[in-house]
């Protein structure tokens, strides 16, 4: 086992789920154009799940930010999780996005995910209300105390206006049921600091595709990826090479994806990636307000990034 490679197994029923490698923050396909009530396209969603499993994606993150968790009703949110678990059938881990800026709501969503059979939950730091570090600790501890399911912290201050400090993560790493963090600051040095402060089996997952390779080489276990929506095999192969310590091979795979890592955020996520999934023929035109469809200028930017990655589209 290469130095710096860590996994932590968890059991659901008779199967073992390992959380590592390239785990896709999957889009929720919709139909009906840009609308307040664009309908979830369940048929296309089932097809997307099969596509990712066939392309060796290492895990599915359902109803994260990329899955438009902010525009779904609570009932839809829970139904996406339930169907994801049902259709994946234990072939790869399913991690459910259950974070909220209300502790009570986060507990409710996390409990629903456990009841649906999810392997773990991903809980973003409470957004908008900007809690203190003590508030973050008490929030996540309350969820972990209330629901006995593996829980992954999610730090993305660019969206939440709230940065969970490394010392707070280390405190939470000692709380039962909290098993790791998705760190989306893009600061690779945090992987080294977290690895030094937390147990060796505490999961460190990148939430930033552009720096994921370096994050893994610095001791991380994998990435929760937007790019994996459209280049799943390449992201799997890159993560596998990095986790094995094959530095040059990982860099070689990652280099053509660099523009995609950047330009899939040329407009607010998931606007660009949903356009690409549609352009690849894997989803209809569908997104919920206040999100909009990718502009013509954005399409030109993303087309160039796709060409650099050697990926073709139909649109």
C-alpha cells in the first residue's frame, strides 16, 4: 500500500463501501427548459447512474450543490436519494447531500437519507447565517449525535461565506459518525495540516477539481467532482494514479482536463455542467430558476475546454 494512501471501510447490510477516488457530484437531469418547476427526468437520471457505473466512477453524490439541492423541495430531495440508492443497488457508494443552514432541517434530511439506505451523508457548513467556529462544531455534533450514519463535512466558503477552520475539523473528527471532510477551498496545504491533526483513517476529499490531483498526492483520498459528470473515466484514472503515487501518470491524465476544471465554473455551477451533459446527449434542457441556461458566451468558453480535453458533444 503506497505511503499516504488511506481508506476507511463502512458496512451497510453485507456489503462494504469504501469512499475514495473519483466520486461524482451528479447533476439532477430535468426537462421543461428554464422554469420554476422544471420536472426531474427520472428516466435520464437512471441512465446517468448506469453510465457512471460503467465508466468506473467510484461513488455517487446525490443532491449536492451540483444536483440543484437548493431548488428541490424537501420531498423531491428525499426522493432523489431514495431512487439513487434503489437504482445503484450497492454497486458503488451513495453519499447523500443533507446539509442545511438549519440544524433541525439537516437532522431531518440526514435521517431521511439513512432511512433510504444511503451509505453516508455530506453536510455543507451552514450557509448565509455565518456561524462561529463553535457554532459549526455544535451544529455538526448535533447532527452526528442524532443520526447514526457516516457523515462527511463539507467546507466551501466561496458559496457559504463560512470557512470551517482546520482546528474545528480536528475537533469534529473525534465525534462518532463524522468520518471525513470535503475540502473545497482549493488550498492543498490543508490536506497536509488535516492529515497531521486527524487520525490517519479520517477521510480527506477534495472539493476542487483544479487542485484535486495535488490534494490526493498530499495525502487526500479522492475528490467529489464536477468534472466527473462529463469525463468520468479520466477522473477515475487520474485519481487512481495519484492514490498509487504515480505522479507523472496522474499529471498526464489531468493536464487535458485543466481548462474544464476551470471553465465548468465560468458561470455558476451547475449551469455549465448541465449544458455539457445536455450537449453530450445525456439530458434534456432543464434547469430551475433562479439558475439559467448557459449563455452563448459561456458555451464558447466551455466548447474550447471540451476540445482541449478531447471530448466531443452533439450540440
